[in-house]
C-alpha cells in the first residue's frame, strides 16, 4: 500500500470499536511497529495519522479501564509504553513541562499560594498571603472575607 492509502486505512481501522492498538494495526498490515513508526518519520501526513491512532488508542484504553473491560494494571502499562504516560507524573507536571519558564514559575507560585490557603492562610486582593494569625485576629474568614 502507498502511504496515502495507509493513512486512509489506518484512520478507518481505528474507527472500529475493537481496534485500539497501533501494534495490532502494524501486525495486521504485515509490518513491525518499527516500520510503522519509520514511515511516520518519512511522511508528515502519515505521522499525523499515526498520532491520531495513538490518541484513539489512549482514549480506548482509558475507557476500557474505567469500564472494567481492560485490567487497570495492564492498561496503565500500555499507556506508559505507547502513550508516554508515567505512573508518578501528575497532570500538573505534564503541563509544567510544556510551559515557558515564566509561565511555569507563575503556576508554581499560584500552587504554593493555594497550598497555603488550604492550610488556613488568607491572601489579599493582590495574591499576597496574609498570615493565618492575622486572619484570626482581624476576624477574616478562611475565604478571605471579613465577617
């Protein structure tokens, strides 16, 4: 098959509910996963189709784990292997990794202030944390509003 035919074929194949693995797709087409990923390196449109397939794979695995059709341990291992998931990495860490240094710093600062707020400290309208002892002495509630 030509790459253009494989692109159409792959997208159609992943539309089938029972199809969720890019490795399964490669094997059914008589190629290794290395060959499949090699084609993606050579052809941008094929790469887009493969990323689509990986996205469908990720979605179907997550749905399968949530519904109980796929064992969660097996599903997580598949997601780690083929979709870049890491068992110990949170969504926030993934987001921070894709942000500029300035935006990541602001996010870290906001998260730090949130943690302090959860501990009972109050922030003023500029986001500066006011000590919890001041909040209790002044009659301010934990939400930052005076009673």
